[in-house]
């Protein structure tokens, strides 16, 4: 039961709530950024404010959008966010108890520094950066809780894997192989193009995915996959009822041996999933150099998609673009041709933009064609493959997650990115997570209450042994 103290009931600093005879200050949650992946996060935390024990501020560059996402729920309000305005940003952060950053990853350290300065707890779903690690001593000295990598991938992958790893170690068994794959894709009923793909998260990240050299270990042998080979070095991954997918290795799997406490494991690979044959089509862009982001183009106005692709092929007075493409891409088949044709690369359609890097121009093309329709449904697929050495022999364990979106707003991507983060914050404010310092969700005190609540919300893994 709550006692109204008769004070101004909307965000005053001194309002107090009496809980079972105990005087406690209201907690203010600040979410920075209200983009597509924040939908479920916002709803979950806004609902948690209904009791009156919490306030929620949603700050975004688009104030109208932020107001719409809050839906007028009690104890919530929207604020305009200019992240470059340090006074405005610091004012918002200093007014909160807990800060959730849903901003682009490169802005997290800026927010984190403010949180350390004002003594505020910090949550994000993004990778823990070196800049974030540089704050570790100050975070610990101030008794703060900073949690990163608590979304989908990274996040849900860590937690679900560590639950199995800890259970296995408790039995005295040894994990000798661990592979983990994740993909944000279309639900089968929305696969209405030859790529069987549309953007369900940041398009730029999709276009630039895999650049650099991927590293993993297989049966004790180190493996390095340069970018130009990445989409050829595939493993087939199967899901019951969904068929086969192509898995390719992520940039650095080796560092996770230490994070997961598997320093001596002979096989460790983390990868990305795409529908079967997607990678064959994408590899054409990689081989031609159309995903290059290192230089700028200034193409004539009216340049077509056909001319854009032709610019990355050798000159030949006699051969057509299609013939030249076949000479350069030696494994060009009907499946690949159909994908490129569907995007319009063999037509004289004007480019949506004519300046920028090749990757930026390609992104603009894809954003027109790979946009989610209002009724489209997306799908998250994740699979862990373990080989475990037991007294009885080698046990193979497959743990799989399939999650479907509702529509183009309430996507599976937004659900699996936002809910783990929202639940983590909720559990922290409820006192279920008591550790302090800089963390990713690989210890039981953090991951177990989150996984338990996710299962209640319908996000659970199915395990199969052989």
C-alpha cells in the first residue's frame, strides 16, 4: 500500500513513498534513446512505474516520438535529448538513479563517464569497450553497478550459455567444444523475397558485418578467416521445423574462452546465422568491393544501379555486365543471379544516393528494398552446440531458441534486445542483483533471475541431447 504525502506527485526530488512502514525514496530511471530496439524495454520499465515507487524519463532527439512511446503512462515523461549538449545531458543524468543507454555504441563511454561523475548506475546492451573498461576502478570505488552486453547478442547468448556451462562444471564434466550462433531474420510467412531477409536492426551494421579477420579455434587449431573468405567459410545449422541456415564466424571468438571460464577448450566459435544461400549472394558484394567503407564516391546524378555495379567490374568493350559478372564471380548461379536481379542491379533504376562510400550507397539501395512492411514478422534464432566429456563418453547438447515478432514495431529483435536489459534493471532495483562493479551477465547472480523472468515472458531455450 502506498501513502500519498500530498506533495507534487510528478518527479519532485523529495517525494517519498512509504512501503510497509519503511520510508524509501522514489527511484528515477533514465532511458537515453527510444529507437526501434527500445520498444519492449520502454513498455516494461514504464509498466514497472505504475505502482508509484519509480519514475521513468525517456530522452530522445525526437521528443514527439518519445512521448508517443510512453503512451501517457503514469510516472513517465519524455524529454528532448541533445547528446552533444553537455549541460543538458548532465542535467538529465544527474537527475536519475539508473541510466539505460540505447544510443549508438560509440556514445556509451560519454554517458558512462557522466554516470561515474554523478554516481549513477549504468546499463547497456552493447559490447564492453576498452573505454568502458578504463572506468572500472572508479566504478568500483564509488560502489556503482555497470552492466554491459545484456541484450540479445551480446547478452542472451552469454546468459543461456553460462547457465549450461556452470551446470556442467558442477557435475564435474568437461566442455570440449562450444559453438554458438545467432541471427535476426524474417519469420517464414514474411520471407517474400529471394534473399529471405529484411532489416530488423541497424542497416549499417548489417552492411559492414564481418569486416576484419575472424578468429576461432577448432580441435585445438587456431583459425583465421579474412573478410574476403568469410561468406564462403560456412557451417550448416538446423532448427526443427525451420530448416537449414548458414552460419559464419564472428570477428573474435577466442576472447570468450576467458569470459566463459573455458580457457583450455579445444573448440570455441561464435557466429551469425543467415538463411541458406544468403551468404552466396552477399559474397558478390564483398568480392566486388561494394561493402567498402574506406573511400568516398561522387557519382554523376542519374547514375543507375546497373552502372554502379558495372563500376566494380573490369572494362570490356564486347561483354555485357552479366557476362563480366560471371567471369569475376566464378560460382555465379541462378540463385545468386535471382537475388541481384530482384534488387534491380541489372536495370537502369536511378541510385537512391550518388555520394558516399560504396557501403553507404549499397545500404541506401538495400534500405528501399529490405524494409519491413507493417504486418511483417521477424524471427530470432539462436543455437548453442556443446560437446561435453563425461564418465560415460561424449555427450552432445543442442540448446535452441526461436522467437517471433508480432509486427514491424513489436519485433522479435526489439523483444530479445530490450527485455533482458529491462529485466536486469528491474531485478537490480528490486535487490535481486546486489553485486557492484563493471560486469557482463556471466555470473549466476546476474543471469539467473533474468533467465527466470524471460522464461515467464515466453523466451526460453529448448534442449536436445544425444
